[in-house]
């Protein structure tokens, strides 16, 4: 029980050391980043797919099915 109390006290000290302006600024930057990612999501997904294809290219269809004849 005393460990829980000391943990709560340390959390209160950490929270009281952060000002409201820092919290508001952090939330604002987080919301800007979230909006940026949501707006440019199709572009970012396309870039990620292109990067994956450059690192690991697709295998031909005849190799995917285990036959070399292509049927």
C-alpha cells in the first residue's frame, strides 16, 4: 500500500511540474500532426508501398503457384 501511495505522490509531483501552457501546446501540435497524417494518408500509403516494393519486389505469378510452366 505504501508503494502505491509513493507512486501517486510522484505522479502528482510530475504533473504539477508541467504548466498548462505546455500541455495546451503539446495537444495543439499533436492535433496538427494528426490532421496532417489524415489529410495526406493516401500519399503516405503510396510512398510506403513504393518503399516496400523497392526493398522486396513482387514475385512473378508462375513462381507464386509453384509451377515454372506458367499455366
